């Protein structure tokens, strides 16, 4: 009597029964990200040694920044410390914050405002406090850079859009490689960057890059469109009031 050998089923991976960390366990909340970036900002502003140590990490690999660990590592949970993308995001954002000019730190702005006349809760860029605390993507930042063009210090629209599109086409490695140059381009023109939102986006890039890219590009184009509509309304209002700039010039 012949017997038929049993056909084995597909082999299971050796770690099939071991669950990896869930995304919810490694991704920082926006509140936690704000606490981290605010702390890095304050330490960089107050202590030249901290500032020098952190800014040396720009464009460096995680294994090449031993001088940064004492300021960043304690902010990582056990799960985050096992996720290289999340670690890298924290270290990259910390180095970019430290690489700003000293007068650009949020802590420096608070020092300048302390003891002065009470103002309408606006910062140097004209953003109200409530508006500034809303999450703002890198797309918003590039749009702000273009809108500064009217002040003679902004980005050309073609340059901003080209740079933003380049960033959205990057892998994780490519994004970290190109981000310092893009941030420097914005900060050289005193464009505000939401460091906390950038940190969250970097942490999620591998998992949600398609969504983040869409949000960046949508925010960029919608911000420019809204500004164009506002300018058109202002122009119409001036014409209706008989205070059009052209009329006053020719008067």
C-alpha cells in the first residue's frame, strides 16, 4: 500500500509570535513634541555649550553624535529608543533648532518682550499666539517664505515650490539629507518653523509619507491662494472707499 507524504505548509517566521512596537507606542504626541522642542530651544539659547554640541549634529548619523545623547536620549521612551526613524527625527530636529541664529530662538523673543510694553500677543512674524500654536506644516513655512517677498526678503515662488517638491519626493534618508538646506533657506529669511510638527512628520515619514506629502503641498498652495484672495478683497475695498493706492499716487 502506497502512502502519500504530507505536504508541509508555509513556514512561519521565527519571530512570528513576537509583536513589534505599535505605531501608537512610538509616535510622539504633538504636545510631547512641543515640550521637547521648547526645551531644546531654551537650552540652546541659554547655554553656548549645549548649542555647540547640538548644532554639530546637523547632517550627522546617529552613531556619529555622542555629544548629543545627554540632551536628547532622556526624551525617548523605551519603545522609541528601539525605532531608528523616531530617534533620528529627534536628533535631526534638535540639531536644526540649535543651528539657528541666537536671536531666532523662541526663548530670545520672550527675553526681548519681557519688561516691555504689553502687546497684542503677537510674535515678530505678526502671528497671534493662538494662530502660532496651531500645527503648521512645512508647506505653511514655504508659503510664508514666498509671502515675505513683498518685504524684499522672501523666497521666489518658483524656488520655494521646487524645493518643497524635492523634499516630498525623498525617502527617509533623502529627506534627512535635504532638510538642513531647506530649513536654512527658510530661517535665513526669518520664516517661522513649527519644530514640533516637523518632528512628528519626520517620525511618521516611512509609515505615512504619502499623506504628509499631500498635506505639505496642499498647505503651501492653499496658503498662497488665501493670501491672493485677501489681497484682492483689500484692493476692492480700497477702490470702493476711493483710497486705491494708484488713485492716491496720481492725485
